[in-house]
C-alpha cells in the first residue's frame, strides 16, 4: 500500500499563553497543501523503515513513522511490516512533513489490518506523537487551539490560487523559537480575518514567531518582502519556520519569481 503524505501551511499563528506544563496554547488555521512525501508499507518478516530522498537525520526507531507503527503494534499486536519513506517535504521548515508521515502511517496501517479505528480515535493517537499530527488525520482546513491538538473544521479556501513556498538553506528549532516569543492575546481574530479577501490579510493575519525568528535570521524577512514586491497577495512564515509562502493569483507570476531565490528550495503549488 502506498500513500502521499502532504504538507501544511499555517494561516495566522497566535501564541496565546504559556501553560503550566511548559507548552504553549496557540491559535492557528492549518491548511493542507499538495507538496508530498511518499510512504509505502508492505507485509514483511521483520519490521523495518528505509528512508530515501532528503536526508533524515535520526535513527529509524526515533522516526515518527516507526513511532506510529509501534503505537498501533502495542495496542493491536500488528504483524511486521516493511516501510519505505521518500522524503520530499523539507525538514525544519514549518510544513509538518514528519507529522504528516506519522498520521498517514496510522491511516494506512488501520486500513491494511482492518483495525476499524475511527478518524477521531486515530487523531487521539496521533496527538500523542506530536501536536500537529492529529490535523493530518482529517487533512482539511482546521482551526487549531490548545497546543495545536484541539481541532475544529473551518470554511476557508485558497482554491484557484497559486502557492509559492521558499525554503532557504537554514532551519529553525521549534523549541528555541517558542523560547523567544512573549505570549499575548491576539489583536485580531484569525477567523474574522480569513473571511476577508486574501489581499486584505496583510497586517491583520500574523504569525507571532516572525518577529523573533526574523531578528535571528533576517534573510527570512527579505524573502517575505520580495514575495510581496513580486505581487503576492499575502506572504508569511509557516509555523515556526523557516519556509516563507506567498499566495499568488497567477501561475506565471509565481514561476517568474523563483529566479529571485536561486539559493533556496522553491515549490510552486497550484491550489
């Protein structure tokens, strides 16, 4: 069985408060985008995970795909499987690639072995693997609160737009990014802003990580400014970075901009 775990972007990201457990309560809208990895799972004599494509700098047992398998194995005594993961979504990019891989592994194993787990049951399990893993079980626009694990469907669509993702050759450590943010109540409501035309989002739809991350990595601010100068209706950092995305009306316009980012990985995604 084979599937294509997709990435996400964050439409707005408010860091609302620090919790007693050390985590942070947030408000954001997760939006699925068609940049994908490839995951194949087949029956085998011995369980294994092989990774290809972008380098994955962790042992197999610490990979979220293997953790997803082990989670279900403990609960349902799964037989061994051979898993092959081709990484295309950049790591350390704020795009949720590892979380998506884990969630899609849960979905595939549920189907392969007829475990009869509902989406809500899979989402609860996914949330134990990572804060945004549960979103990828549903894989539709979702308002996320709590630590990113309390999800509610939202009606927001970028259909007909073109997304340009720009990933510079630097990453952002999520824990460090959180340590540099001062939590605060948002000045505007994310859902109220998303109800406006995309061209009205700038200045209203904010990512609270940008101020501190841009201060540490000013090249990210330059990328965002260049996207807006090139005609993006809206541009922002996704998650804690380091990917910056621009939303364009025209495929051709997005393609013409990629030459500006010769030292970065760029992905043009019609939505």
